């Protein structure tokens, strides 16, 4: 585990050192998830989840929400059944 000491700007920002970003493959503009646990602040890459089943596998964004292929297929099957 790498450790770096950084100061928070007056606007509340903190930069992640380039070596750490490269090590885990982060690029400018990547979404990040920020959470708090006790007195710790945890920053990790954001992984979209399916709003229906909660999986992170094969999730695509649709209308600002995440949906996986399985739930898309189930939704289509329901919609086709309603149209008959």
C-alpha cells in the first residue's frame, strides 16, 4: 500500500498522486465514490450497479440509471407479453 501526504485546498479538493492513479488505471474525469467510515474517508472508483438486481457485471447506463443485460432481457420479455 502506498502512502502520500496531501493538503486539502480551500475548496475541499485533494489530488491523487499520478503514480497511484497510474497504478490502478484512473484517468481524469473518472467517476469516484466517496464514503465515510468512522473517522476515515474512503475514495474508490465508482462501479455502476443495476438498479433492479444490484449486480455490477455488464451494467450499462440508461436514462442515468444502471441496468444489466439479464434485467433488460427480463423487462423485454414482460413487455412483449403485455403486447400480445
